[in-house]
C-alpha cells in the first residue's frame, strides 16, 4: 500500500514552468541597455517640473524664430487658425429652456446677440485692436508657438458697458525659471505660478503688465501678482504634473531647421552648378610668357557658341558639380512626412503636395486630420471660452440684456442659472465628396440614425437659424404670389424627389 500510494503521488501532474523565449528576453532588455547606440537616451525619468524648467525657454525661442523665418512653420500656424477657429470663429448657441422643456427662443437670441456685440474689437480687447475671433486666433498661435496662452480678465466700469474686457499677455512674462518652496499656508511657487497646498493655482507672477514698459523687465523690485481667477491659462498636458506648456512644434523644431538648411545648401550648390566654372592648369615645364604676369590669375569670359584658343601648355579643367539631382525631392518628402506626423496634420495638406493621391487616400487622411482639429477645438472651448462665458454672463445680465421686440424688456439676472445653459458651435468642413456624403446624410435621417439638427451641426450650422431661414423663405415665396403647392414641392424633402435613394436602396419614384 505504501508503494502504491507513493506511485500515485508521483504520477500527479506537476505545474510546468514557463519560460519566455530567449530572443524576446534579449529584445526587451535591449530596450533599456545603455550602449553606444542608445547612450544619448536618458535612463532616469525626469519630473515634469525639471523638464519644463530646463527646456521650455529654448524650445519657445526656437519655435518663435521658425515662425518668423520658416515657411512650413508659418504654414502650420495658418492651418491651426483656419481649422480650430475658422473665418467665422466659434459661435455661442443659447440653450435656455422654459419650465415645459421648450427652448426660450427670445432669451437665447438676446444672449447670443449681446455676446456677439461684446466680442467687437473696440469692446472685448483692452487695447481696442482685437475682436473675440482674433483673440481666439492669438490664443491658438501662442499655444502652437509658446506652448500656452495667457489672457487676463480685466474688470472696470471705465472699460465698456459690460465693465469687462480681456488683456492678451505674453506667457514668457511669467518667469518659468522662478520657483519657491514652503510659503505660508502650505503654498509654493512653480515656474512663475503660486499654488495652494493641493496644487490649485492661486496667483500668477509676471515681470510686468504695463504696456509702457519694455518686454521682459521687472516692474519695480517685485513680481506683479495676479489672482488666478483673473487669468485664462491654457496648454496641452504632455506629462503628469506639468504646469506650463510646451510648443506644439516641439518634436518638429530640429527637423524644420535642418530641412531649411539642407534646402539652402542645395540652392547654393545649384547656383554654383549653373555658373559652369573651372580652372586653368599649366603643363609641367610650361608657364606664362611674361614673368610680370606670373602672379596674376587668369580669367576667361565665355560667350554662348564661342571658343577661345589657349596658349601652348595651358589646359582648362572644368568644375561641374551635379548636386542636387534626384535625391533632393525624396529626402525632402521624407523629412516633411516626419514633421507632419509630429504636428498632427496630414502630409498632403502640410506640404501642399497632392501628387499621386486618389479619392480614397485623400479622404482617409482628411478625416483623420479633422478628428485632430475637433479635439483641439474642444480644448480651446474648455480652457478659454467656457470660463470666459461664465465670467461674462453675470455682468451682462446686470448691465441688461435687451430682448428684441419686447418694448425695452431685459432678461432677469435672478434667472442666471437658466441662462447658463448653452453650447458652442465651432467651424466644420465641407464634405470630401458632397454628392455621396449628402446622400448618406439623407439616408441616415430616413433610417433615424441621425437627426436633421445633428447633420446641420456637423456641417457647422445652427439648426435654429437654418429652420428659421427655411420658414422665412417659404413665407416670402408665398407672399410673392407663388402657390403653396409649388413652394412646398420646391422646399420639400429631397428624398421624396424622383431619383433620390430610399433607405432600401430603391428609387423613391418606383413606389408611385
């Protein structure tokens, strides 16, 4: 029995040890090995504060220089302004509702009109130079070049009727190299910003805010402190604990600089090649006849179609460099692809190169790029427009927001919570293939996949404004004497016209 028990015990399945393939182990460990090929990569993680303090200022300086001197950097800023803000800006859409849940159209129209009036360049900017749309463009430019934007909300009855305006600040006036620990109340200063013990901004420190003082100088002996509630500070967070922003061109700075230097060298070499120069060379034992001209260099002026006879023993040795030849375009294209990837844009749009693309490829690239722009639009709304609206609305209500056609009536300030409901409509883009995408939108509406208002917003429009325009056009056509049947047929549902595609893929005219 003992032997049988031992045998039964020995035959039980033992857990098998699993080993990683030796090649995989070497590959994983090789990623962390420090050798001559990876010696320039860090082996110790650097805290966000240290990385920003050491690298932000030189990166900003280089980005600013590229914006002023590099075509591709300027083109990237132009793309940011056009796709994030757009030529009409980001529109406010009031969403105040009555107790029964219906939209309060008159209140929403009044809020939208008053906000648009405040956004005039003579009102919303303390200098009277920038409209709200231009301030948004400035914020986008600063974020792309400086890594962040800073705006100060200024209050005062002498500013305008609202008593509220914006001051555009240079983020570099907030010293990124100034930090201090163990302030009263557990506060501390990191990179020019004072925080409470929880890491919430309390004050921003600036060298100067006086436009009469020169840039980057101290306004007196101490920093000027501005409460954090008055500063709109926006940046994209790349590292956990990051307190200041890095330029959006951070990974493309060196590529753009080196590509510009390569193109300049190729241009100089091409000009030299086009000149077709050369050298004179004497045979051994030969030389100038006149000894007085021994030290004088020989020159020859060449004219098209003419040849000159050289003295005996003198030969001409041509110098004809061939660079640049076929390698310039592929190298530049590869560099631009890397730059475009770092900037988050498509190569074809960034390099203005549509050679060799087809509809499918350009559509895929455009759609992917547009998702990137939408993400940046939401970032700008959350970091700038939302806190701006929340600061503007109570002052606008206290000033009095007039309701059109209500005999001087204004919105009641005590209903501010009702009027806080709103939405933002950023710019949208035309469809890549208008005919196909329009049919797809009509089919989605017919199949109840999308609502008409959703389709209108995807095109960058305001559904209420579109429907009002339709109603206005219909009324104007009827008042002009056009029979209602013709008006309804003209403004009817496009899917009901002959030739339109029904949800089942058949022509609507086949059912009649």
